[in-house]
C-alpha cells in the first residue's frame, strides 16, 4: 500500500473504525462508557495524577472529566485525595478494583491487537515503523 495509493485512505479509515468498535466493545464489556474506559487506562498508566493531567491525556473537557471521575468513584474504581503540595488539586489514583479492571482491559487489548495488526501492510519501511509504533502502544 504505497502512500500515493488511493486505497490507503480507505484502509486507514477501516482500521480506525475497527479500533473504535473495539474500544466500545471493551468499555461495554466492563460496564464503562468509552470516556470512562480511556480515563481508567490513562490513570492505570499515569497515576497518581491530577485532573488537569487526565484532561490533557484524554483530550476530554474538564467538566466532562469531573462527571467521569464521579462515575468511576461510584463504581469503586477510583479514589481522590487532596494534593500534597497544592490542596486545591485532587490527586487521582485507581483502587485495587480499578487496577484489576484496567489490567484485564489491557490484556483484552493485547489479544485484540492480533486482529488489528493484520490491517497494517508489511511492505514499506515507513509503514512498518507505524505498525511497530502501533503495536507498542496497544500492548
């Protein structure tokens, strides 16, 4: 699939759609919204962190993140504590249940990666690099 190939755009769009369906399916399997799923995974990787950091990591507006965090907290997946250095900031961390759910979701992502990885061409080095980058992120 050469970069000038008109089918490249269709292949990328198909891959993005597959990723979107995968994240919706994984989120639903755990009783989470897609935004809760993204937040949970980011907190697993970057916790403890502050709300501002989570907003930057997920690209979700602070008002929406506040609602997401309330939902995760109600589900017993998240704890909030006042910041040590700045009491105006809340430090976010996953509970043991949250850590377990995130690990399980990441394991499911790793299994699903095999199906998605087949959508990447192996021909050109540039595309192979993209494929390797993608594989590293999904593990």
